[in-house]
C-alpha cells in the first residue's frame, strides 16, 4: 500500500492570505463611512500583505488591493463633500 502524494494540499499561508484579503475588503469598505485617512491605509497594508503571500487566494488579494484603493478615493471624496473629519 502506498500513500498518494499530497499535491492538492494547501499551505497554512494560503488560508491566512484569504483571511487577510477578506479583512482588508471589510476594513476598506468600513473606512468609507468612518475616517478614511485613518482606516483605509491599514486596509491597504493588509491587502498588500495578502497579495505578497499569494498562493491560492491571489485573485482575492488583488481584488482587495483594488477595493482598498477605490475606497480611499471614494471615502476621501465623501468625507470632503459631507464635511466629516478625514482623520
């Protein structure tokens, strides 16, 4: 009896990358409504770390980077137009 190779086995870093990307999307969307200059850069950092880890969730991490960048622009515009504080 032989054991089949573990070719389809995931690394733990893949799961962490997915969680970081999902957290970055959540934090960046939250930053639109609450102080974008303080919250969204953290989301951008989380998204870049997730993209650096890569792995199976590389597309999700790339989406997180895009969402975070767009959230920064939209959040700053919303804060300026509504008169809310930026930071």
